[in-house]
């Protein structure tokens, strides 16, 4: 039986709605202020919050994340007093399940609740009742943004719809794709990864579709392509924005018909795969620039999930760090280390442009720097993180004090008349520029070792070099 929390300052409407929900078999709790609602949501496992947007103690569309962070990670349906289109858009983008007019037909709301209750039941079934069998247990964190994404994964797992995972480099898109595969009915079949950024230009069709013997020079035997290998399982297109334009039309046909012809082959083959794609790029911008097909994009994002950056879920920093440190020390059979508060404070201060991937590289570096020392300190972190934190801290102090002098730590940056964010952005740009130049100098301009040292993907490093107008001396 689903538990519904109704938060509405109009007591008569609230009680009337509660009576109607009880009549449909729901368990119901009532609150007439946000604070009352927060208290109930913190103490009890709620499945759905019906949240009025005209509450006296706050905008009903604003506390979505707080309710979503409750024990039951409930969905939120916003009850609209006036039906403002802009408010509806903000609520939906903020994670609301739906935005329904208060004066609308009760049947509409009941239908939405029944649909939502069914989705939650199926999502819980996909995740498994036993924590050891939960396919999402490898995704560490408990922030409302992360829990929202995991819930969306649970819903997506119950269907065969194409899924597009969007997020910055290092946010864990492949980890989410693997979890989605394990939660789906295809979990016993292959999970096949296609790195679109690394597809060899001369062999891209052969790699995806396979080839027959003699199809081209060097084709001494038949080869099964990645699409066929994913038959019955999941095909994961990583960095899908890098898929060559010349191949996008062919792949669109594969998506529509699940049929393809190997290179040099006469007969078509079929492959029943579930498609999951990921990107750190703005695909709409690529479409506008003529670098990505709009019809392919429509196919890819049947079900789109936006993964949050690490700076958007800083409350997950300590659980992530603790998980990595425990796993790393156990794997390498080294004594576990204590962690100072200053270490965590330094992690929290940094913006993590490389997200979780960069965090894990930094923690590995810190463990190496600490050696036999029993406690991790901020000074064990990589130099570029400590330098940026120091620059940002001094810039903030100067800005707060109204300092009109140049900040020595920021290399002559002027503070007067600027917001703190402007100062931080300028300092970050300078530090990034200096770091990138030293990084390339240390690798002789070679991109591959620069990626290994920095923890950045090749595409992200190239983008940063372009942003800072820095040219590498070599392309490999």
C-alpha cells in the first residue's frame, strides 16, 4: 500500500483530497505547512508527496530536493493553484513527477498516482529486495540528485527503451550503464561497450557490423561485430557525440530495424540489443552545427537521464572518498588510514572539473604521498588541487575585505568591482592554463600520457586545450 503525504495550506482541500485517496486504498498523511511536511517526510517512508505550490511558508516548487531526500525517496507531484507554465517547467526540471492543477478532475490525479505507484513497485522489484542483489549498490552516495538518477534508472530498467546518459566527464556514465543492464531482464547477457571516440576511422564499419573473409586487405577470417556481440544484451555507445557523421545514417537504420549487413557480406543479420548511449557533449548544439543527425538524436533519447556533477552533490564526497580508500587499501593490502578533517575540507573546497574520476585519481595520489603515515592530510593531495584551493581562498578573503590591491597568489588579478564567482572563475582559468602548459611540457606534448597523469579523458583534455588556446606538440 503506497503512502501519500499531502502538503497543502488549504485545510478543507487537503482533507477532501486525503479522504479521496483513502477511498482508493492509499495510506495518507496530511500537513498544512512545509515544516510539518518536512517533519513527516524525515520520520516516515513516503512514496508520493502531493505538494501545493501556494504554501504560506514557501514556494511549493522549491523544496523538491528536500522531500526527495527523505527515507523513502518519494516522488513529488506539484498541485498548481494557477497553472503557471513557467512554474510547471521549473517543477518538472527540478525533479517533479508531474504538475497538476488543483481544480482539475480528481480522476486525473488518481490516474497519475496509480501509474506512479506501479512504477515504484516495478522499480523496487528490479532493484531487488536484498541489498546484496541490488544492481545499484555500486553507485555510492545518498544525495537527492543521485537518488533521483537511481530511481530513473530503476524505471528505465523495466522497459527496452533507448536510454541517453548525459553528464560531464568523470560522472560515472559507464557505471550507471552497467547498473542499468544488471537491473534489466537482459542482465544475464553481454554488456558490449563501444567507445565512439576510439573507433578506428578505416575500420569503423567492420568494428560495429563485422566483416566477411576477404572483404578487405587483412580480412583473413570472418569477424563478428560489436552489434552482433550485443545480441540479447545491451549495447553501450560511450561518447556517442563522437560517432562519425558518415556512419550515423547506417546506425539509425540499425536502431529502427535491428538489422545490418557485415562488410563484404551478402546477407543481412539481426541483433536484438538494448541501446544505452552516453555523452558529455551538448548534442542539440552538435545538431545545430550539422555534426549530428537530429533523427538519430530523437531515437537515442527516448529516456534521458542527466547525471549530476560532483560539485552538485558535495554531500556524497565523504562516502565516495571513504568507499575508494577502503577498497584501495584492501586491494593493495596496505593498512587503512585515518582521514583528517582538513583533508575532507580540502576535498570539499575544490570544484572537481574531472568529477568522481578525478577524485579517485587524487585519492590514489594522496595515498602514495602519505606513504607509511597513518593519517591523510590536505598536504598529501595533488599540488594543482592545493594550489587552486589556496588561490581561491586568498581571492575570497581579498574580495570579502574589499581589497583594492592585486592578489599576489592570483598573479596580479584585480579584485575591485568583481563578484566572488568572477574572481574564482578568473583564478581557475589562470591555474588551469598554467597546469595544462606544465602538463604538456612534462609529457613532451604527448596526449596519451597527459591523459594518464591528469585523469582527464582525451576529448576533455582536447577541449581544455582549445579553450585555453594551447597547442600540443604531438597528437599521440
